[in-house]
C-alpha cells in the first residue's frame, strides 16, 4: 500500500514537472492534456486520478515551476560574496541562454499574460509563487545592503529595511521579467542582445552599485 502511494506521488510529480516545462515553452493554451500525458508516459484517462481539471494542474505547475527556477537561480548566486549576489542574479537572469531556452527558465516572462486571464485558483497560486520569489530576493538585497537597524531601534530598523527590500525586489523582478519578455519578442538579434546588455548594466548599477560584467567572476 505504501509503495502504491509513493508511486502515485512520483507519477504526480512527473506530470507537474512535465507541465511546467511545456507551459514555459508553449504557453498554457498551447499544451493539450493528451499530449502532456503522452510525454509523461501516461494515458489521458490517468490525468483525472491526479487532478480535477487543467486549472488544478496549471496552479500546481506554476507554483512548482517558479520555485524550481527561483531555487536554481538563487542557489547559484549565493556562491558569490554577499555584496555581489544581486549583481550576479541580474547577470544570470538576463542572458542569451535564458532568452533562447524559455522551457528551462523563469515562468514570469512566458506565462504572466496568460495567468492574468486564468481562473482565480491559478492566479492565486501564481501570486503566492511571486511573493515567495520577492521574499527570497529581498533577503539578498538586505544582505547586500548590510542593514542592521543601527540608526534606530533594532526592531524598527529591521522592519523598515525589510519593507524597503521587499519593494525593491518587486521593482527588480518586474524589470527583469519585462526585459526578458521584450528581448524574446524582438526579431532583430542585435537589438535583442542590446536589450539584455543595457538592462543588465542598469539594474546592476542601480541596485548594487556594481557592474555585472565582473559579478560572475567573483563566484
């Protein structure tokens, strides 16, 4: 019985992972359940043993997909010194490789427009995933700033620093996702690469005071 439950959980996770990858590559509307289940080595009828409907799968895939890409990105930049991590994050996000391989990248540039028109449950799951991303990025910003609340009470200083970092994280996420969205839409290779390059440098300077050009060399 336990083995059966574990096997079902593994199958469930396989479906979610396949869905997250396909949604990033082809969009939500562009992925049929039949094709998705076939890719996972399962039958269409087996889908309903795991999900009530496509919206339930989309909700879970959005949360899992954003968590996965966020985890990979932040884990890699934590190898850099604290003051360089935000610059390293920007440098890793705004790359040609990320532009050219949406199936392995962040969901924000690829799915946000579709999610905005999706069911409430999908939007709720996506919103929570964005909040989680914001909070982790805010922790990088706070560490880079070195704020410890020393200009007032520790509690008040920490609270203010946290709110400011949270707001800055939202600005940075929106800027990076928007940049990637435009870079993918542009059919002029030179302009697309320039879009990535100038925004890498802009966000690096604004948020850290460091150029991103040497951010990765310090990792």
